[in-house]
C-alpha cells in the first residue's frame, strides 16, 4: 500500500525539461496524489465487493492471489484482460522509474558528484540521457532475476526500495524542519504558518513507515521469514559513504548552474 504514496515526485525530477516548472511541477505532484487516491479507492472498493470466497483466495494455486479473485468474480477471459491491464500499469510504472532515475544520474554527473561524468551526461538525438536510462534498465533486470533465485532476497529488495524512497523524502522534510533558513526563497506555493507542523507530521509518518518496512513479517523469526531489508539499506548506506569519502568530497562543490536566469532591469 505504501507504494501508492511513492513516485509522485517524478514530476519534480523531470522539472528541468518543463516550461514554467515552478508552477507545473508542484501541481503535477498534487494532482498525481489526488488522482491516485481517487482511482485507488474506486479500485479497492470494486475488489472488496467482488470477493466471492476469502478461503478460495487464500488457498489459491496461482502465483498472485488477486488472479483467483478475478477468476471467481468475472471468469477466465475477463481475468486475463484484468491481468493484462495490471501488467501494462506495471510497465508504465517501470518506465516512469527509469525516466526519473536516468535524470538523477544526469543531475549527479552534471554536478560532478559521481564517476563516469561524461557518459552519464551524454544525450542522444532526442535530448535524453540514454546511458542513465540503460543503466537503470540493466539494474532493474538484475533485480527482477533475484526472484528466480530467492523470494526472500526479492522481498528484501522490494522492502529496501520502499524504505530508500521514503528516506529520500525524509531528507528535505528534515531540512525544512531544522534548517529553514537554508530554504529562505519561497516558490509560488507555500503552506504558511502550518508548514512546520505539517513537515513534522510528515517526518514522523515517514520514520514510522521505514521502521515498519524493516520488521519481520511473522513470528518466531528465522532465516526464511527474516526481513533482510535492513541489511540491504545498510549496504547501500555503506556504499554511499564510501563513494563520498573516496570521490564525492573531492569533486562535488554544489549544484552547477547551466542556464543563466534572465536579468530583469
């Protein structure tokens, strides 16, 4: 369910390619949240009212229980159609993720915050950072192959991915809470006097979600049901720390301005 709260920031990650991004990017974030909530609510209500037998769904032989729910409710043909729609939605979500991650690669390379700067900054004839796109696709394929070898490892990757995204949300929220002077310039949208309280509530909720996603799913805990997401997150943190110590602190000096703002006289 937490995945429905993630991905709305993609509009901000591609804001550099949009006109009037200071207004359109925040609106896209808000509308994506509202749209996801409305569509998700309608979909969940439809699913709940379509359940024919909870026992049948729980004891299904299908790889995904929702396929059994579809089959019981609408039959074989419509079940196939529903599963195709789910696959299409997952494909579009993957495209969105690859688009966002490639732009992050480009931004980090532009600011000289990662190795192979020239490759990640290279653009194709469509002005897209193709190297970052293909690196993202390759990493996604490798992660998907983990399901073949171990469902435990795959579930740990999924949980750690959710935690990693939530942690990326937490960073600017904490900066806004504890170092508001560093963000003195306001954009077209502002929460006004309620800003600090909303940010604190958001930070607490994000921390709660992160803790929830690293807890084991059953008790007693053993090597099979253990949630290894905390190890994956720890490994990523060590890798990031090593990259900063070995490379980043010598090269990264802050965001690089590539377009000069128009000077108004």
